[in-house]
């Protein structure tokens, strides 16, 4: 009968481990679902932001055209200024 007690204890241990694993799997499933929901919500927000940016770009282009402003030249100048600022920051951090 000692063998049956040992077997019962082993089965109990396996059952407890299986229950803990099942709980962890459920928790992981919930986390994955929450992450997927967050990804979906973020994708929707990004889509809305892209649409808003396109609308704002169209308005800015119309205003720039009305005032004879070369948007590409202004953007290029902004990129040059930003690159020069980044180079200046890199030079001061290299010291």
C-alpha cells in the first residue's frame, strides 16, 4: 500500500503543477489579448493622425501657394538646420 500513497502524492503534485500552468497560460492569453487590443487601438490612432497630417499638409500647401512660399525649400532649410544642430550636439558630446 505504500506504493499507492506515493503514486497518489505524485499525481497530486502533477495536478498542482498542471493547475498552476493552466493559470499562467490563462494569464498569458489575457495579456496577449490586451496587447492585441492596444495594437489595434494604436493602429486606429495612427491612421487618424496620418489623415489629420494629410489634411494639415493640404492646408499648409494651399497657404504657401497663396503667399508664394516654396514649401520644399523651407523644408530643406529646416532639415539642414536640424542636421547642423545634431552635428553640434554630437561635437559637444564627443569632447
